C-alpha cells in the first residue's frame, strides 16, 4: 500500500511539471511576437490564445488533482480523510490557491485584450498588464514548485 500511496501523491507534481513547462513555453510569446511579420503574427496570436485556454483548464485540473491525490493518499494510509487533511496548512498549499486566482485574472486580461484587438479598440495596456502578471506568476511558480518539492518529503 505504501507504493500505491506514494504513486498517488506523486501524480500532482508530475502533472504540475508538465503545466509549468507549457506555461514557460507560452511566455516566450512576449519575445517572439515582435519578430514576426504581420501575416504570421495573427497566426501566432491565435496559437497563443488557444494554448492559454488549454493551460487555464490544465491548471484547474492539476489543482483538483492535488486535492484528489491527498484524499486518496490519506484514505490509503489512515482509512479516514478529514477536512484538515486536505485543507492547505502551509505556504505551498496557499500559494496554489493564490496561483488559481492569478491564472483566472491572467485569462480575463487575455480575453479582454483579444476582444479589444478584434474590435479594433486599444489593447496595448491590457496586453502589457497581461504580460506583467505572467512575469509575477513565473516567479511564484518557481517558489511554489520548490516548496512543493520540499513538502513532498513529509509524505515520502
């Protein structure tokens, strides 16, 4: 049973690493967009928006996976799961919740910038804020992932 519990608890960090990789790949758009000619830029914008929507869904799924894996882990090891077992009680857990709100805000900014661009309204300020929020998230993700790595030692 310990092997199963360990595998279950490792599901969240493995899935999270895949999303982190996608997020960092997505952020490269900020530097690549200015190098593209107009005809390729529109195609790139479309890819960026589609991947952003996918990342948004994946982040929600990875956060749900964190809770589900903890429930399964405690069910396997203790036979009982209490609210305190799944509620965040450390910075890593709370940073995940903060990250959820930031990704929601990041997506809203992206949608607003896209809508303004499509209706030919000014969107540069919104787009710039969208990029700056992604910069903040990048640093929080690094801290969150490192603390998650350390937090894994409490389970393994």
